[in-house]
């Protein structure tokens, strides 16, 4: 019919390649987990405890990020 049937043959190189890729994936997962723990530890050092407010507490608010509009202009 103009084409040859492909042989079902395992290639030794492909098996070695997939095995190595799986090993690399495991190594990368270990390294990423370590980096994630280190980044969390660093970020947690910079954080401070938040104030606990109750209904009725008086607080001061900053207006630096509010956009003010002057009426009549």
C-alpha cells in the first residue's frame, strides 16, 4: 500500500532517556521544596503580628491613598 508497518520494538535509548527525565524531575521537586521553605522562612521573618481589633475600637486611618475631589471646581 505504499507504507511499511512500524515494528513494535523498544529502543534502549528511549528507556534510558525516560528514566533520566524521571530522576531529574525528582531532583527538581526536592530543590523546589527546599527553596519554597527558605522563601517562606524569610518572608515570615519580615512579618509582624497584626493588631487585634474589636467592634467599637477607635483607630487612626491614613488618607494617603485616597483621591479627594473638591466640589464646585
